[in-house]
C-alpha cells in the first residue's frame, strides 16, 4: 500500500463501520437509508474504482468523507426528523426541520471540488471566472438531476415512503430551495476553500 493510499483507505474503513451500524439500526427503515445514502455510495465506488488510474487529492477524499457522513445522518433519521434539525427548529422558532438544507448545502460545498479537480486535471480550463461559472452551473445541474431522481423515487414508492424520502414537510418550493442551497454551498466553497484545494493539487501533482 502506497503512502498516499493510507488516508482514503482509512476514511473508507471508517465509513464501512458507519454504514454497517446505521443501515441495520435505522428507525426509519433500510429503504429510506439506501435512497438517501445511495448517491454517496455510488460516488465512493467511483473513487475506489478509479483510484489507481486517477488518484485525487487528500482534500477531495476528506470532503467526500464529510459529505457522506451528512448523508448518513439524514438517511438514518430521515431529513424531516433529524435531531439536529429539530433542535434548530425549536431554538430559532422555525416552522419546519431544516436539516435537509444542510444536506443540500453540502451537496454543493463538497462535490464542487471533485468536479473542479477533474476539470483542472483533464481539460485545458484555466483558474479564472469561466471555471467558476462552469462549476457552479454543473452543481446546479446535478442538484436539478437529483430533484428529478427524488421525484421519480417518490412516485415509485408508497405515499408514506415517498413523503419521507422527499421531506418537503408541506413546503411547496422545497425542490427549488434545495437547488438554491446547493448553488450557495458551491459558491461558499469556492470562495473559501479554493486556495487549500490548489495547495493540495500542487502537492499531488508536484
């Protein structure tokens, strides 16, 4: 095992333990867990399969790790019942549990750097405003695609299961606000973490 492989391997093993515990103990059913965590699982498999051919920065592996933990927390309780969101609802007097907005913010904050790294290493795009524009719009596109996936899954499920997965809590603009939060997450990430990502890229590529 190479030195560079130790961090992603360690993070992967931690996630396997988390998966095993949460999948079989979730109070909301394993189907909901799989629906919520499934996109993260697909991403992890893609990173593992492509590791030898295209290893990524430590920054990306840590970002994916944190993102998946957020997904697992939402999948374990469902986003509408997440205790952290319930605490915030009571503390700030909100009318709904807004943990789903944390999830969608993370949907932009972390994956944008996966896309950024691939584009910088595999295309001739430069570090300028056009790259930022493309990245934010890619995230908006992924967010819209995920909303379509949620809609399709909800139609295929029984009404109770579909509602638990969607987690709209009666908010008619839930899908649109979810996409907005993903865009905000991507923007905040690019504004605050680009320098750190660039340093990790320089360290990886030499």
